[in-house]
C-alpha cells in the first residue's frame, strides 16, 4: 500500500516537473517565432530595486515555482551584450501635425536646467501616503478591500512585464504611457524592426506601441501558464520592480477629452460621441463618420462628457474606458506594493531617477515629455461652466485617485 502511494506521488511530482519544463521551453524557444521575447527564465538587472528580497512564506506550489525561478535567474545572470550598448540618441522626433501639437502639447526641449528634486525623499512621501490610506479603514472606495486573488484577469491587462530586467509597469492612459510603453518595448526587446530589436524609443511607430500583442501583460498569463499563472504573478510581484505614473485626476480627464473628442477619432466618435450627442445634446440623425460630424460642427462638449461620466447608466452598459477609468481600478495600488510612484507633474526628474534606479539609464533616455501646464490653469478654465453639483459629484467619483496619490482637493472648484 505504501509503495503504491509513493508511486502515485512520484508520478504527480514528475508530471508537475514536466509541465514546468514545457513552460520554460515554450518561453525560451516557442516565443521566438513571435514578437514577444519574454521569459521568466531570463534575468533582471542585479542592481534593480526590488520590493521583496526576503520572500515571505509561500504556499508549496508558490515556493516550488519561486525556487525554480530563482535557479533559472542565477543560471542566466547576465543580459546579452548587445543590450548593453549605448543607444543612438539622435533619432528624429515623430512628425506631428499642428493640430495634434496643439492638442497633445508635445514639448521637444531638453529641460537640462531644471532644479533637481530630492527624489528619494519624494518617493518615501508618496509611498507613505499611499500605504497609509490603503490601511485606513475609515477611507473607503470600491474594490479597496479585495485581495489580489480577487482581481479578475481582465483587470490585470495594464500590468506590462519585462522579464529581461525584472520590471513591471502599470500604464495609465494620458500619463505619458505611450512613451513608457516605448521604453518597455526597448528594454524587453518585444518588437523587432527588420529582425532587430528597437534601440531608440522614438523610433517605434505609435500604432505598434498600443498594439496589445506587443506587450506581455498579466492578463495573458492564464493562456501561457494555466493554473500556475497566479503563482507566477505573485512571485514576479515580489521579485520585480513595480512602477506607475499618475496625474492630477481632473487634468487627466481634460487631457482625455481633448485627445479623444477634439481630434478626429473614428473609434471614439462611433463608440462614445454619438451616444453622448444623442443623450445630452438631443441630436438625431447624426453622421456616421467623424469627419462629416466635424464638418457639420457636431462635436461633444466638455459638459456632455462630464454628464456621461456621472450618468449611472454609463457603468451599467460598459465599464469606463481606460482613458478616463480611475487609476485605482487600472493599477490596484492597495493590492500591489509599488516600488516607485512617478507623477506627470515631475515627469522629467522622476523618469531620469527611475531609469537610474533600474540601472538602464545607459541603454536609453526617456523621450521628450509633454509641455508642462499647471493643473490650476486647466481646471479653472475647463470647469468654469460646469455646474457646482456636477463638480462635487465628479470629485467623489475620482476622490480615491486624489487621496491615494497625494493630490490636493480642488477646493476652488467645489465651492461657490
């Protein structure tokens, strides 16, 4: 009887081991036929900051996978030399139309004379604020109390993984995410140009940057690793450096409105503008194309947009689009212990400091940032014609993002 049990146990262990070998083989060999070149058997830079060098006690499967991952990382302790070469910095900037320049606010100057900030102190303050409010039982918002295991896979699609350097980036639309995605593509070598990985972030076409097949994200783990996906996510969350960039919530809304509804965007016109114009501006028989609508002077107003956000029917029909979805719903900051919190308001300094901490500043520089505009000037002008009651409701809708990331309450907009 004992021999039979030992035999069954041996079969189970061998089966698990074979499954893991297949996973490792697929990561190292199978994906070479695709653009993604990520693998949990590849190393991250030994000097990169990590959130949990001393791992907490894990369940048996987690511990087994963790040991396997650590062993594989030790066996591959160096990044290929070709990625250590300095990148060419002289690439031309993308061609941007005057209208897009005006709306998006590109700034191609270098900002070399900016005063340096005490980055280490800033990070301590930002992380302290976030952790204190996550732990504060009197401050509540939807999904705050759930665990990481409670987050469905489809809500983890903003967590981009670079296994080469041990980095996880949660991207937030309208917070320089296009350029941060470009940086992640260069670091992970997840996209090729004529068989060669991109070396300069600005060389990567915008349409490729936002192609979901370009990035390895947490929500893809299930298809790749099956029932081991959550275990591997937890291991990488403990071992890898995790970062995100945020922005004043109201200014981010203004930016989203400008880029999606002031520029001709066919997808957003059909999915969002047409319903808004019908519901809040009483328009009927609207043109089917955005160019026709713009030609006829039919555009969504900022007031229409705010009504759409506050309308309880909106979330019932479909969750907020990622461009105006709250950061706490995109990046789960109370479930994931981020090592670095950057802000768009201090983007240049934060980006330079982060690349140094990751020890990849020799490989690339962060692309030129957006023009710096103060939140107060944007908010005062854009919200001037929005009723006070709407502004107060809107603040409640985005209050968690204000509080968790240390943005002051816009008192001037919330009082007569």
